[in-house]
C-alpha cells in the first residue's frame, strides 16, 4: 500500500469543504455569529491573527471541538458556524473535514489562508 501524500489529502479535503475568499468570509462573519479559528502553530501567530479569532493549533482541533474532551472549548457549538484558517489553506481544509466528520455542519475555511490576505483584512 502506498502512502497517501499530504497534497492528495488536501486536494480531497478541498473537494469536500466550503472554501471562502476574503470578501465571502467578511460577509459571512458580518451576517452570523461565526467562530473564527486560527489553526496555526504558536510561533506563527506572532505575526498577528484575524480580530476575534480563537487560537487552536491544528494538532489540538479534535480535542478542543469534542464536548467529551477535557480540552473542550464551549465556543465550539454544533449550531454555530465555524470559519477555519491557517497560513495558506491546507491545514484549514483538513481541519474543516475533521469537524464535518465530527458532526459540525456549518463549517468553511479561508481558502487563501492568512498569507493571502496581506494587509487587506483590516
């Protein structure tokens, strides 16, 4: 059995998840109580986060989103929309698939990642 590449896994995730550009993400956030989740690692967020975002490193997402876990963050709610982002969009696509598999239904990711926003988000 061959090892599945990370690029193949991301491509499969992108085919399954809702990918938003900057304008669509802004509109969604303005219209609903969206939980914005930054999946980058600790040293990556030193460059800044989207205002109002919660930091959850990708490796902890399943535990933070699981109500049965001691690490559960009650901001994750099955009826709350969730927007994930990372640096360039790969981890957030994989994270969105994970949340969908956990039962979250209103999940999207920022397709360009925060790197694609430049100074434009402010």
